[in-house]
C-alpha cells in the first residue's frame, strides 16, 4: 500500500474535525436589532413585529423600524436609509411584491441593506395610542428637529453598525418631503450628531466606530426650516424681514403633525407645536414670535450650518407649492459658493407636493439617475456621478395626466438652464391694498384646491385688477425664477406684495397660473424692491400674453395681512429667464 504524505493526513484530519463541529459555529444569518429575517421574493425582510422588540433611541424613546437585506450575504452591507413623509410610517416605502419602484425591495435587490424607520411621534414610534408604553413619555414629534428625529436615525444606524449589518462608510439617505428634509440634514451633518443643547459631537456607534453618511438624494426637500412656514421673496435663506405665512400648507402641516403624538402646550418651545401654529396664524410675526422662528431656522434645516456636506443629488418640483425650487437652491447655492467643484447636482420637474403632477416618465428617469448616483458614491462601483453643479430639468406640461413634461433640459448649472432673459415693464403707477382681488379666484388658486389649483386649470381673470403688466409671447420657455423689481411707497404695517404670472389665451381670454410668490413689505416703507418668485418651466405658446398680476392679498395660499395697508408701485419691471 503506497504511503500517504503526512500533510495530506493532517488536512484530512482537519476536515474531519471541522465536520464534527456543531452547526452553530457556522456563520449565522444577520439579525438586525435582534429581529429574525424571512426570505421574501428575493430579499430578506427583518421587521419589528411587536412593541416590546422596538430598539430605543439615544434618549430611551422606542422606535419602530424594519430592515430589508439582499438575498445573500452576512454584512456589513452598503446601506440606504429610506425615510417617509410627514404622517407616514416605516411602511410608506415598503413592498416585497417585486415591483420595480422606489421601495425597500428594489434597493435590496440592488445589493443594499435598507433601513425604514418610523419617525418619533407617528405610527408605532409612540404615535398610536396603543404604542405609548411608559418609555414613550416624551416621544413627541418635533416636526423634524435634527437634535431628535434626525439623531434617532443616526442612533439606529450606529446599532446596526455594531451588529455588523451596516457598513459605516457606505451609507446613503433618501426620502420624500419629511424624509427629504431629514436626508438633507443628514448630509450636512455628515459625520456629526447634533446634541439637545445645539452643539455637535462625532457620529459613532455605541462601541465607538466612526460613522459618516456617504451620499444623499433628498426629494421634495426643504433646506431652511423657517421658510417652511414663511416667504419673504428675497431668497431661499433670507430671514429679514420675517416672511408672509404660507397659510394653506402651514395649516396642512399642523393638521397632520397634531394628529400624531404631540407635547402639551406651555412646555419646551421646541415641542410646543400648538404655540407655533397660533403664532403663525396671527400674522403678526414680530419679536414675540422670533424664538419660534429661530428654533425652526437653527434645528429644522441646514441654513447656516458649517462644513461641506456629503455628495448631494437634490430633487425639487417647479409646481411644488409647499417646498418650491428655492428650497433646493438654498442648499445648492450655498455649496456652490464654497466650491464650484463640490459634488452637488439638481433634478427639477413638474413634481412634488400639490399641485405637482409627478409625470411617470420624468419620475422614472430621475429614479434611474438616483440609483446610479448611489451606486457610484455608496457602492463605489457602477453607476455614475453627476457633474458638479449639473442640472436635469423637465418642464411643466398639460394635461396633468401627461406621461412626461418637456425635456429633458440639461445644463452645467441652474442659471445656465436659461439662455436669455425676457424683460418687460410698465411706466404706470400700480396700486395694491390689503383687500386684494377677487376672493373666488384666490380660493380656486389654493394649492390644496384640487383640480382647480393645478397649473393646467383655466380661470377667468380678475377684471377688477389694474395692477398688471404684460407682453406677447413668441413661443419662449420660461425656465427658472422670474424677478420683479420696482419702487414702492407703503402706508401701513404688515404689508405684502403677492404676484401671479399668467398665460393668457387671446382666443378665449382664459388664463392659466404659471408662477407665483409672496414678498414682505416693511412697515411704511419707501424705496426699491427686488422680488424673486418660486419659478417654473413653462412654454408660452406664440401669440399668448404673459401677464403679471400684483396684489396685496392672496389668501388662502398666503396668510392675509392682519392690518390695513396700501402701496403704490412704480418703475415695475419683470425679468423672465427663458430658453
């Protein structure tokens, strides 16, 4: 019998020994937060199934959160934080049915771990009455405070890092509306957390592993917490003077927020949503309201935050009346002012909150771009990185049910979308008062008025309005933010200048709303003004009239002045960025 080499005998013995070891020593499947994972349609779904198994945040508040994993692998995984809108919960973007859309299943299929938490104060994160165990005592919603709700997400990520589920330097965040604002704040925090006293600390796991967000794709976002509720017409991060209340949507936000778990009034200002609403509804946004506005500005947005953020792909809607394009531009312009090569890009289309159309083909195109953005930055392989400052835009198209808007238009910067400027003005003196114009028309134009509030609805113009100026279109496409300049003489307090841009069909005399905005006039002001509107991408047919209407009241879209005022406007000029 031939001899067997000693090395072969040793290898054989080792193999036999391994075969006798208990199965428990083999690599175990991940159990995020200690939760079992169940295979579902090509992914592994690891939910929080009962109140007792909720993980807790930094302050002990229990949070309802699910994790979805790729079908194979034991981690750590590149990770996507998928964050819901206001009033939603972890299920908002969850589906394991195999539909190729913006959800946990889709991203897990691409090789990502997907974390879908419920924000505190909603759902089973202390929102539902039956979820309010004793540890929920102060688990109120704070309407997106980075010291609490955003830190909650960072705390959950830290736990998953220590559990070997999340790769600490390969994390992307995305979400819509509430989740879009959260993602923007996560991007600017980057590798920091914001503490309750407003100071910063390094973002680490409970065991001390440094963590950093790698990239963010916020959709329908806000960047300035104060301008969620107010508009002053002077730029997205301007705070002086205090703006006009964005009344229609402010009412909607508080209605949803107050349906969750909210703090009793009279306590800590950062939790007193009832007080916030009462102050804003008064219209008298003076010194007494300043602490509330300061809180919104400092802790509910990224305006004024120091340091470069993580790479960003920002998505805004021309026709989003809650968070207009200026909300993305505030962050975009700030980043670009620091460095022209900073990795920030824009997606703009007829989408977002009402009356945004969300044309399916445009949304799908942006979804593909968003996935490629994450693949390039978070995975570091495949995908593509948008050029710094680059913009992809689609225009607003009627009917609202159209599959796509016009475009895509691509440019190296937001300003470069327009290739020229259409200017027109009037030598007449235009007068406005706090009475405003036709109340029925104003009600029709509320962004929450359903079909009548869309940009595709036709309206009868206000025949009594004399504060208008116009020009005849030659088939140009507005693409950007119109600017109105002039001089004003104001009599009275709490004045405001509300603007509407109309597309008027000469054959019928009917008009469609193209753009609008609100500008705060200071008390008894005399001097020049420069007023920036929300913006749009809109093709004016040749021969149609471009009409700009100026008013002193546009309720219920914007809050009316609480005082009587009048203003005379002279040397009024309009500048439209066009292609």
